[in-house]
C-alpha cells in the first residue's frame, strides 16, 4: 500500500482546505538521531498545509488507517509515522 497517498486522499475527502505534507522522510544528511528510522526509509514526518494544530490528532488517525505501524504526536505542528522492519514507507 502507498501510505502517503492514502493519508493524502483521506485528508482531501475529510478535511477540506487541508493537505498532508511530508516534511521529512529519507535522511542522507544525518539530521536525525543515530538510530532514526528515517535512515532506513521507514519513517516520515507529516504536517497539514493549513497548519491547523487542532487537526493534528486526526492526521495521526489517518496515518494509522493508512497502514503505518507506529504514529507519534511529536509536536503540536506535526506527527512522526513509521513502519516495522521489513517494510518501507510508500511515498507515491
């Protein structure tokens, strides 16, 4: 499954005027902690285009529904979502 497409489509149908945005995915520059799943292609950070903080929890729910194995409300502005070992995040 393409998790990001699923989250984006769900945002489009359930939250008018909001789009899911990937702010971080694969990291080649070493900007994450040493054991980050971003280095393995198994994690993304997501936010909403309208930056409405009241919808972040719902964005997390959409990520779970899309097939992410772990979703973390990292900050009021974005969530972190990742998949288990042996899987990769499907961007498109």
